[in-house]
C-alpha cells in the first residue's frame, strides 16, 4: 500500500511541476510592442493577435504604453479597455489582444483588450 501511495505522490508531483513550468498557455503572439511594430511594418495583419506589454505608464485615459519606433517614423501607443484595465500601473506586465490599429499622422495607435 505504501508503494502505491508513493507512486501516486510522485506522479502528482511530476504533473504539478510540468503544469507550472509550462504555464497556462497565455503566451503572446508577440513578445514585446516593438515585435508587434515590426510585424505591422512588414505588412502583417496584427488585428486579433496578442502582445506582451510592460506598461511604461500608469493607466490614464486607456493609454498604458508609448515609445518611439526604432526608425523614429512613428510614436507607438497601446491603449487598452475592459475589465481590470484601469488597475494597470507602470511596470505591470499584461497581455493585450489587438482589436484595432490606427495611423494618425506620426502616431501609430494599437487598441486592445486585456487577456486573462
């Protein structure tokens, strides 16, 4: 009986380690906003894709991220809405699903929602 319990405990431990090390499947399509920009710049349709964002500003009027593009042609902004969006603080890491992309003069604006 002890041997059976030991085997069950070992299998449960291995399962727990495997699940926690592989995550819950919340990997973003793009690892950073600049990767999203590169894909958009290459002509890819990024609507419906996800991006991992480290907020570089506290949530204000839906804006959580802003930076110039590497080629200095655009100012890249990411706006979010939905449940929990108003709790985002500078330095928080969130995954955003892109719902819309707008080109406004020199500002490239991505709109999205938070992915749980």
